[in-house]
C-alpha cells in the first residue's frame, strides 16, 4: 500500500505541474502571446504520458497487493 501512496503523491505532483503550465499558457494567450505554443503542447503531452504511466503503476500495485492478500488468506 505504501507503493500506491507513493505513486499517488507523484501523480499529484505532476497534476500540479500540468496546472501550472496550463495556467501560464492561458495567461499568455489572453495577452495574445503565442510564442510558447509548441513548448506548452510538448510539455503538456509529456506530463500526460507520465500521469498515464503512474496510473498503470498504481493499477499494477493494486493488482499485486490483492494477489498477495489472497495468497496470505489461503
């Protein structure tokens, strides 16, 4: 379960980064500044991939945890 908590904390950290770059990008676009569009798109995609990866790790950790619990209860 500690592993799941660790991944959830990491996921939260990357969501905060995602929120930060999105907010900055929206502020820039409201000022009609489009220079950082490619930077935003690349980083947005990278962060979303990391979050997806963490989701997979969380699912695996839950699966491993439930398998271990079933073995202990048998």
